[in-house]
């Protein structure tokens, strides 16, 4: 089976990816037979809400699709995701008929529930490419999210307000929800207490350091990475 881990970073996140995230990605890949595809894009913006930063995040779809055309399975990890355990392959969380898998985050402070695309496993199937086509057709929406906002729309998610406050799952499964596995939260565990939902993993596979400044991200990711090294 051809399996690929895909990740990317712009200049503001390059040091995070190279020095902190990438070594655990490589260890995970070696254990489960993935190759690692890393792209360093030339533009970025430390202001994650800027048009430039959003356009960089939107490129995720192109990187995933390109890798999927040459692979049986692609796993995308955001550059601010830290793998903490390698005792299980994320692919094992998909059922035999699932074409993709995402973790659902519940954010009580914003009253929202939504899939998070920071960790995304997808199989090379006709439906997977149709889903990616649909996300691309929708295009990058206005507001705070890029690819994630389009993914919600492709699912037919109830979006809430313009900031996705109140977002929630549709009352009945939609076409692209069928065949999507909702992965255990431990595969994309938010680090920041603001994003801690009612369900958290005590021993997560991967921690996502989202929604914070680059200096804070570097600090907290280093702390957790050092704790992992010292606990071995």
C-alpha cells in the first residue's frame, strides 16, 4: 500500500515544522510505512486571519490531491500538530467502507461543533476525489476559515453565524458525511484550554496547537516535545 504523510508550512511556521513537528512525523511514517511529503511555501503571514495566511491554508487541498493521485492513502498533518504516540496507525480508525476520516471538535465557548481539518486521513477512492472537487468548487469562503470552511459547506454543515458560532452537524447525514469516519478526539486533541471540549483524550495520539501566536506555539510545542523525550 502506498501511504503518504503530507504537510506544509510558510516562512512563519517553517521553524515549527522543521524543528518540532517533522521529527515525530518521520518516526510515525517509518513505523507504519508512509513516505513524508513536505512543502515549504514562499508566502505566509503571522496574522492567521489575513488574506495571505488564508490563501496559504487553502493550498492544503492542492497538496492533498496531488499526493492522493500517487498514493492509496494520504494523511495530512498541520505544521502545528505534534504526534505524541506511535503505537497505532491512524488508518486503523477508518472502517473498511470509509473514504476519509476527521476529528470533530466541540468548542463550548463558541457553541460550535465542527470537523477540524488539521488532521485528515483520506483514501484514494472515487468518492474522495468527488469530495475534494466539491470543496474546490465551493471555493475559499469569507471569514475566519479557508479549507475548513469549504469542507463544512461540502458536508452540508449547519454553519451558525459568520464566525461559525453555533455550527453543528446536520440533523441527517448528507452525501459526503456517509463514508466519513469521525476519528477519536485523541487524533487531533486541542492544546489550548479555550478549545478544550467536553470530550478530551487523556493520552492523545496528536496534539494540535491551534489558535495561538507563533511565539506561544513554539513555546508550548517545545515544552510538550521535551516532556515526551524526558519521559522515555
